[in-house]
C-alpha cells in the first residue's frame, strides 16, 4: 500500500481524522491525496501531514553522466528549493491557523514529529521557520532573496523541537507498521 492509498484508507476508516495535503505544494502533489477542508473554519484539533520538500536523488543510475558531486548537499538531501517550499508551507499554515496559534511557539499548542532523516528534519525546521518567524517583516524581506541557488547567511529563527522516534517504533510515520500490526483497528 503506497502513501496515497494509505491516506485514502485512513480517512475512510476514521473519518474524524483530517488529513490535509496542500494541493499547490509541489512536494506533495504526487504523493498525497487532497482532502478539501472548509477554508473559513480551521480544525482546532487539526493534524497536518506533509512530505519533505524537494530533495536530491537518493541514488544515481549506473549509466548516469552526473556524479554525486553535482549535488552539493549530497544525495537524498533537502535542496534549497525544498527548504523554500517548506518555509512557504509554514507561512500558509500560519495564515490558515492564525486565530488558533500564538505568534510565538507554545509547547502545549504544537507537536512536531519527523522521521529521522536529514531531509525530513530539515523540512520540519524550515516549515517551522515559516510558521513561527521571529519577525514577519524580517522574513518577508529575506524570502524574495531565496532561490534554488543558495541559502542566505542570516535568517530569523526560533528554536522549536522536532521529535523523532526510532523507525521500528514509529507507528505514525512507518506505514507498514500500521498495516501489519493493525494498530488503528
């Protein structure tokens, strides 16, 4: 069962669980299933599930003319474009949930979980930068300067924890554990 099939099954089996895959986020278009929500009333107990941003290839074809050195961050890593995608997704979530979230991080309001891969952790941190910027004006001044070619030297940042669980114990992110253990039944 792939990721889209899992989310279709999850929302049919448990309709009270809201899975919101952002339709215009290029990193989730082909990976998630879009479930439209009432844009005027965000769910106060919402769960946002999203994939990492744009990444470099995990491996190269043996016949490929490119080499791993073409990818400065390394293979399978989040690209500057992926970081920007996640910042913008965080900004979208800030706008969507502006009436529910404090302007600064409050531990009782938000829990962030990620798989333990550099690209997913960096996606979570980039998303949180958009969700909780230290100064909206500073972030807006910097964002137009972000592009696929680089990452600025200075960004306003609020340290916000991102939690991980060992893969073997991760019943949220490891889809095969859901299916094999039937832990949601």
